[in-house]
C-alpha cells in the first residue's frame, strides 16, 4: 500500500572527491579561510599526519588545492591553499546541497 503523503527523497550529489567527510571538511575550511597550515588543519580534524596527507594528495591530484612548504620560526611547515578550480567546484557542490535543503519543509 503506497503512502501518497510521502515525497520523493533527494539525496546529496555523489562526488568522487567531496563525498568523503574528511575531504568535505578540508574543502569547507579552505573555502572559508582560503589557506591553513598543515598542523592546524591536522588538529582541527583530529587526524594523523599520514591520513591527512592522503586526503590532501587526492585533493591536490584533482587540482582543488596547492601546498607550499616554507620555514616558520626555523621549522618547516606546509600551507594549504584552495585553488580557483577548488573554490568553483566546491561552490557548485554546496549549491546542489542548498537546492535540496530549500525543498525540505521544516
């Protein structure tokens, strides 16, 4: 017996890169702040350096971020930046979420 009151459920779009929660969070942080150092990002996300490096490499391979290594107070550090492609692609992904949310009655 079908329920006529049930609306079709829209799911968020699947994206081979952004659908991973860690990568989504990385991109969200960079979308807002434009850049962040590796150690601060690692602490914010509570990840091991190896795990974070893996996710950053996937984002970098797709052209969404760049990483610049530099010395800060005599210690090497990596600064992660969002690229124009990353900003545009993530903005489109967020817009797709927004469209779904606008259809929901609260």
